[in-house]
């Protein structure tokens, strides 16, 4: 029998204490995403009403992170009743307290609707029932600013197990076996990367958590960091232990103030409980973590540019090899993992690599978090098994396209991705299949486009983005993307000729082939994928020489 | 928001304060220091960058290089209310460009500019990560979602009115 350190005993003690202290009924209010639509006002009103009804001790009022169903914002869920009330106003709060919390009766008017019918049981709402929430299990359920709440729901149990009973090689072996691939975009095998980092020479190694989620249309990492920062932090400490890193950074976009705030609180609290810092849980393992705020440069999501930025320089990439696992931050071996990848780690080690690998497809294991947005009824944050079809995502979870319009394409992977047309609706989604369809998995931004959207205009939009964000270091990207934008603007402005299409295609392939980093190499993807699937729209625009398509104004 | 900016000249004492919180000062602290500096002055005045260079023995060119590379940094004074208009994909397909042009013509400024009365500045940002609110803008720490050109202008008019009442 191993003797437990006093830090671990303390952790067990806290867990027990909190479990016994939990209120029987809980009202959970999303206070991150829904904040924009007045969730904090609703929280304050609840607080006041519960106090007036003298219920503040019996009913726990919890400010949570994103609960996923963003199109119902602001929303509250009530447990154990399994109720979800959506699109709330301050005026609804008193009725909820009186009818539901005191009278124990649901209020049909506030239910979420599926095909116009109200759904009483939250777990039966199609938006939730098609999901498999493993990584997001605590996101939207716990109070992200309270470590005790996270501990009561299983946070850091895996870390404790790893540090007391596993050596780093065993951890890496498990991750390899799980088949986990990097969720940042490229889909490199995480276990393999860790293996390289572990065997890299040098006593000082670094771990970086890439939270520079720059793809327009992606908010998975933001939601995770805001809603359950401890899941990410636990993954970070385990990763550091596996590769032998003593110091780490979390590089977060400055555009995510709530995520930064919640991370800061999480780290502070975790340090107090000896879950990060010196002599973690009394096991002798040291790992210090720092937050670095980005300063608004999309290219910093590229790993070598990110390293430059942490070192205090312009965020410009450099050629690889050497790969960061050999020579990264300050020339030392550095492993860079994405937020979602790291949040997968505790889950894999908890349910077991074999169990995890049962989820998904042959080459893409586990679940994937998507940010569902655009022209779809249910926008929000979803977690689904790899291999789900686009149709299930759009029609079942997303609830279809608003205003009776037809689905035209799904934009997957942001400016590095592409547009997947309707003919692929029934193809299972994984890293390989998405590539075949002309897009990339990317970080998981999924924008649904309906029939009113012009695909040439979408290609122009992404190219404009890439021109603005190109760091300027290598000419293929700096000049190539600018010239591509010129051609696209000519087409959209009705001033192009037919020869512009092969010109555009040729240029796109050159930029893809010759650019230095991922930004330039993938920047032509939106153009190439729309040329492949919607070439007739390009031709039509050029022939019509007008700014409108089929008589409709173009966005 | 601009706090310490004086009309006649700029108080540089804040710079020594910043540098003193990073001892010894390393390259790694540079971007963070510039962020703190901008939080304080509202933008990065030339004198301030010179002072930082002097205090930390860093070439001015290097500091200027960073300040112009990252879109977060401004070299000109910013309006009291910075309108961050999202140009993410979800906002774009939900007609964000129309909102941008409505705001531009209402305030008489282009993207990246500030109104003459220093009340508003307009900048379009990559993605605010609040796609379910699209189209959306952020003013201070308040998000305004599901905008129409009319509602966006109404928000600005209300802010201007409130500001006048103060």
C-alpha cells in the first residue's frame, strides 16, 4: 500500500466534504456566452427572488460556462428536474421561482422547441441527444471559477492517478494507443509527438498550450477555457509530466477576456491545492505555468510563429525542420498542443485508451467539438463522435436551415478549410474524408451556408482575411494572396474575363506549394474548394458581368 | 480608455513603473509591457515607446516593429468607445458588411479611424468567438448581438446621448 502524501489526503478530504454539502436542487445559468444577452441580469434577479422566497440555502444558484445551446441564450437549466429554459427575460425569473422551484411544475412557454413542439426533458432535445459529451462533460455544469466545484465532479482525479502510479512512458503509450490526433487542425498523432518530445535531448523542456484560436467562426477553445479551465489545466500538467517539461505557457488570444480571467483564477486556485507549481501533490514533480496574451495576429496560431511571439518578437514563422520538439522556445525542446487536444488527455486516461479508441472512425478516434454557426437554426457548441455525417450535424443537431431555405454548403476549417457542398451530406466526417472533400478538419469551426450565399464572395472574403493576416515574411503568401484577391475582386466586381479562372487556379496551386508556413499553404483552400464544387458560379459571375446573381443582391 | 493622457505632454512616469515590475527585463516581457502601456495611455505614443527603449536598453526599431506587427496596438489616440466590429465568417454571411457601412456613414469614419470628437473609433476584428450572436460588435466589454444596421446605429446614438448626459 502506497502512503498518500498530505496534499493528496487533503484533496480527498475536500472532495468528500463538498459532495456532502451540495444542494439538492441547482439552477445553472450560463454566464459566459449568454452574458452578451443579459445573463448576468438574470442571475442577479434569480439571486434576489430566491432570497425573497427564502430558498437561497436549498437551491444552489450556479454561474456556469457555455451549456452549448447558444441559440437559446440566455438560458438556465434546473437539476435534478432535467429542465432547460431558453430565451429568458428578466421578467420570467419570478415565474420560474414560483411555478417551477416552489410549485414543482414546468413552464411550457420557456421550453426549447423541436419542429415547433416543446421538449420537456432536456436530454431528449435533439440538439443534445445526438451529442456525445466527454470533453464538455463539466463545461456548462460546474462553476468554472470554483475549483471545489470542479473537484466534486472529478477534476484532477486522473492527475493524481498518473503522478502516483504511472511513469511518463506508460502515459505516452496510453495516448498512442488511444489514437488521439491533434485537434488544432493538422491532426498529427499526439502520442507520437509526445514520444519525440520525451526522447529529445536536453534537461530543460517546455510545453505550450495553443489557445490562439484565430479561425473566424471557431469558438470551441474559448468555450472550454471559459467553462472548464481545469480540464485543460489537468491535461497540461499530465502532458508536462509525460514529456518531462518543467515550464509551460498558455498562449491565449487577447480577444478572449473571460477565458483569460477564468484561466488566471483556475491557475491560482490549483497552485493553492498543489496541483500545479512546485512539488505537485507532494510527488516531487515541478511544473510552472504562465499565461501569455496574444496581441492580435492570426499567424501566431502557427507553432513557430507562436514561439516567436512568446519570445517577445514579431510573430513570424520559420522553416521546419528543426521541429519545435527538438528546438523550439529559446532553442529548447518544446511541445505545442491545442486546448482541445489537452482536454482530451484526462478523458482518455479516465475511460481507458481502448474504450476511447472505440469511438470514431478507423483513423480518427474519439470525439470532436464543433462550433456550429451561420445559417442554421440551432447555433452553438457541440461535441460529437468522429464519423458523424454532415446531415446529422445540420439537420438533427442544427435543426435545419432557417426561413425554409436550402442547405448549400458547410464551410469547415475557417480560412484554411473549404466549402463542402450538399452532395457530401451523408459522408462521415473525419480527418481524411474532410480532406477528400476539399476542406480540412481545422480546429472545428463549422459555418453553414444557405442558398442565398454566393460562393465566389465567400472565397473573396477568406482571401481578404488571409491578405490582412499574412505576416509578410515569404513572397508566395505575401504577394500570391494579394494577387489572388485582385482576381477575386475583379470577378465579384463584374470586371473579369474567362481567362481569370485558370489564372486564379494556377496561382492558388503555386501559393499552396511554395509558402513557408501553414497560413500560406492553406490560404488557397477556400478558393480551390469553391472552384472545384461551384465552378459554375464563377463562370456565371464572369458572364453576367454584374454584381448580382440570379436577380438577387449578393452579400 | 484614455486615462493619463495630458493635452500638453505625456506623463512618462508610468513607464518606470512598468519596467520595475519586470526585473530583470527580458525580451519575453516586451509584448506584455506594451499591452500594459496601451491599457494605460489608450494607445502607444512615440515618446512612450522611446522611453521604454531607453529604460530597457532595447532598440526602438524592435519595439516599433512589434507595435506595428500586432493589430492590437494603436499608434494614434483611440476614441473613448472603441467599436470592435466582428468580421468573422458567421457575421459575414449574416450581413456584417452592411452594418459596417451603416456605422461608417453614421459616424463619418472608415475602418481604423476615430471620430473628431474622440468619442468613437471603429475597428473590424477577426472574430469575437461569439458566432451565435452574429452579426455582433463589442464596445468596451459589452457585446451587442443580432444587429441590424438600424439597431447598431441606435446603440451608438444611445451611447453618445449617455455620454453627453454625464
